């Protein structure tokens, strides 16, 4: 063989050996851990491997803790997986992503490096392991392994029960999760966009505030849609109740959905623990039913929820119970403070009553100067039985300018509330306004000079005291009625 060919073969042989050495290094080097564990553990040395569908339970028993964490895995008829925390109430919402991650460590174990048999287990944290993981399969088989100290190159040192060898494995810190870490802290979730892509709206159906801060309870319900208010304050109230400011009502609901709890404080609290958090006798209790409407399809559903809170902590959070979940959460003040100490009057509309003008057939106005009746007729538009043309007449049956009457109507509605009335009324009112509806119903407002403050009037709705208004505004309404008879409305 010529020298040149001999040297060439030597070089090729050297490169082949060198290349083989590089391949071995690449195979034995621990791969970087992935962001998601859903694809399984990473490693070239398979210590055991099944599928998630084979797994029945996986238990994580941490050193120094008396109660281990056991995750149960099950499937339904369609082979959909579900996870739950063994021994804990099914009412407790759990973080599915963490449970899925823990499940990965139950059906397979892969190592990145075989360290062989080691006499000194202490340096690897495996003489007294930090964690024992026990996997039980549906066929009765069981695997157990121990997790020791962290490996500087990534992951942890491990030992499979019954195997004297030690290994390194890319195990995530998730296996050391506290029980509280598994509890979902997203409370009363409502998606703002529906699956069909429509905008979701949330409105109150009923609302009740109780607890120490609300005695007597505050009760609000939906009411007749012909009034420019969707809600009535039914308690505390006189008569039929008080009309509410819709925004004030719905804002309380919207503040109390999609809550992100700051902390899980206690799981399945005892009576003594509830008392320690002040939740045996809550400061405020918020019960509400809301309607969730899909703007794209018009589909609606209702949900009922209950929030109980105690005294605010210095960090701004409140200890809270949500619905029937046996967990004490610390929730942010933004979810609580709009209703925590809400007064009944804060829910009320500033207007005594706001009937829709097109729902009225007559308006009677009685003042010291006389009685006035304004009559409204309606005629169905041609080709559209649901739409009407309206005409207004004065007491003498003379037609009035509709836009002028609309201005006058605003003066009647503009007799706004100043506050709650603490006195009863008697005698003849200064002003009486009666609204007659096309459906045959009516509402009567009567304004009396206040015995406690002559600059104020007490207004009664259908015979029940409703609130107080400025007497100067009531006095102005007398002349407004006279002017309207002549098709004139001069608003101040």
C-alpha cells in the first residue's frame, strides 16, 4: 500500500472514531426540559413506561408531611380523561394543567443517565428522600420511586424501588406542589366572548345582601319593563318597592365575576377554623342570580352564586367562601368593596319613576291651580302593526306639539330624589301626578310638604312613602302644567 493511501485510511479511521465519540456524548447528555410535560418525560433510559389510560392513582408523599397527595385518573365512556384529588370534596375546583402534569410522573419513568450503584446515598439526597412517588395501575401493578437532591445539570437524582442503581431524570418541580397549589383560584368564571364569537352580556336577575353589614337584608328583583328601570329594591322598602339604577345593580354583579383569588388559605375548614377567619358570622353575604346572554345567538342561561366575606386584611384582601366550595380564599378588594357596606339608597334610581312615554294613554296632573289631563292616542302605522304614530291632546282635547310635550314630560320626570324619607304623610298633596298605561294599569305620585323641612316635599308612590324632593321643583311644576295647556314649555 502506498504511504498516501495508508495515511488517508488512518485519517478516515480517526475521524470515524472521533465522530462516534461525539455521537455518544450527544446521546448521554441530558436534554433540556420541555415547557410542557404533556408529551411525557424526556430521557433515553426507560425504567418503566405505560400509558395514562393504564394509571389509576399516583401518590406524592413528601418528607415531613403527614398527608400525601393522591391524584386519581379516570375515563368516561368516550375515553375522556379526568383527574381528581383523592379524599377531597369533588366540589373543590382543581387546576387541570397541574394535575395533568402530575399524571405524567405516574405512568412512566425515564432517566437521562445511569449512575450505577452508589455506596453513599447522602450526597444524592436518597438516603432520606425528599419525595416518594407511588404509581398504581388499573391491572393491579404498582411502581414506586424516590426523588432526592436536585441535579446541578437539571432535574433530580432518583432511585426506583427494588433497583440499587441511581439515575438522573428530568423531573419538574411540579412534583413538590403543595396541596393549595392544586386548587383553582379562578372563581365564578364568565367568558366575555362566546364560542360562537358573540359578545357576552351579564345582567342581574336577583340580588340579596346579608350578613352583619346588611341588617335588614337588601333584596333586589327584576320588574316591569315598561318602566325605565329593570329592577326594584324590594327590601327594605315600603309599598311595591323602589326603582333602581340599573347600572348600580349590574356593576355589583360584574365586579364579582371572574375573580382571581390571591391565595388559598384553608381547605375543608373546620368550624373552629371558620370562626378564626370570621366566616362563622360573615360581615357581608352577597347572593345573586345572573343571566348570561350570547350576543350572537341570543341564547341565555342563568347562574346563582354566593360570596361570604369577613373583615378586610391589611393587604387589601378579604377571607371569603365562594358558593358551596369548602375552601377559604383570600380575594381582592375589587371583588368586594362595591357591595361590602352598600346602603339601600345607593341602589336607587335618582328618579321617582320613569314610565316610557309611549306606554301611557293619559297623564293627570292636579295642582293648587287646577286639574289637567293630557291624553295620548296611538294609531298603528300602515304595513307595520307593531309601530304606532302618537298624538297628544290637552284637557280641552286640543292637539299639542309632540316635541313640546316631550319637554314638559321631562319636567315631570325631573323631580328627582334627594334621599330617603323618614316621615309619614297625611292631608292633601301639593301635587298629584297619575300615569295611566295602555295596559290598564296606573301609577300615582303625590307630593306633600315635609313636616320636618318646609323646603322639601315627601313623595309617595301609590300611597307608600318613597323619598324626598326639593319643594322648589314641585312649585315650578304648577306653572309648567298651565303653560303646557297652551302648547308652551319653558324649561328653567
